[in-house]
C-alpha cells in the first residue's frame, strides 16, 4: 500500500536540503492550502508546490 502523505525526511531526500528547510516547506504548503498545524501534506500537494512530477517523487520515496 502506498503512502499519501509526505514528511520532512522525504523532502530532505528529494531536495538534498536540511531538515529545517523541509519543515519550512511543509509549513508554507499548509499555509497556502489553509490547513491547520495538525493536518498532513499530501504528495500531490508537494508536487504542485515544488513543480516536481508526482511520479518522480513517489519513485524516490518508495
């Protein structure tokens, strides 16, 4: 079964950036989407925000 949510560690792996950067990205996406702090960010939302193809993201994190 595939995951739907993306986590800071995944963003670190994809971008090669720091954990702090990854959390900032998640916060920006949540703010843009009007989500609360306790809500998750989906892989699709990250793909739209970053401009990276969703299939490429999925291949990298699975």
